[in-house]
C-alpha cells in the first residue's frame, strides 16, 4: 500500500510538472509570437506613414505644376546650376525627368540600391566618392535627417529635401 501511494504521488508530481512545463512553454511561445507581431505591425505602420508623406509631397508638386511653377526656376533663383539627386525610386526618377529639359544639370544620383537601379545618369552608392555639385536634393524625405547627417560628412554643398523645395516655391 505504501509503495502504491508513493507511485501515485510520484505520478501526480510528474503530471503536475508536465502541465506546468506545457503552460510555461505556451506562455513563452505566445510572448515570442506577440513580439514578432508587434514588429510586423510597427514596420507596416512606418511604411504607411512613409507613403502618406510621399503622397502629400507629390500632391504639392502637382499643385505647383498646375500653377505653372517648376523646380528648375527655384534652383536657378538659388544659384544651383549642378545637382545630385539622392533617392532614385519613383520620386527621384520624376525629379530627374523634370530637370532634364531645363538649365539645371543633374550630374549624378545617389542611392543605397545603386546596383539595382537603372537611370539616365550615373548612380553612386552613398559611401562612394561623390563629384562636387552645387546642391544635393533628397527625395527620400522620410530619412532626411539620417541622409543629411551622413552626406554632410562627405560633401560641402547644401543638402535639401525635395519637400522643402516644394513648400518654398
């Protein structure tokens, strides 16, 4: 009888330990899944905010064009004859196209994905040697602060965001 009680008690302890192990494992797995989901939601929110800012900027650009104004006039008024464009995704390509038929000379572009981009001008990686220009226009407005900090260590010209230009026209 004592042996039976001992075995029952031992089985009960093992059962309790198994249940506790399963519960702790479940809680840990839930915590890990929660952390992953939070990161995905945070990343999606950042992308959404980035694209909203780009949409607002592009809307301002269209408004300016509808008023008969253009970016090249702004650049000429500020004595920027040679420019480089930072960010050669959709906005950078549109800026290049707008400046092509003007008195402003786009010398080159800069992009972290230079190897994956095609353009009518040379595209350099941010850490490559950059030719001297009068101004660098940043189209990646969401990351303006980081880009400006990085480029200001390499170049002596002004680094301005396309967004700032559009709101000053």
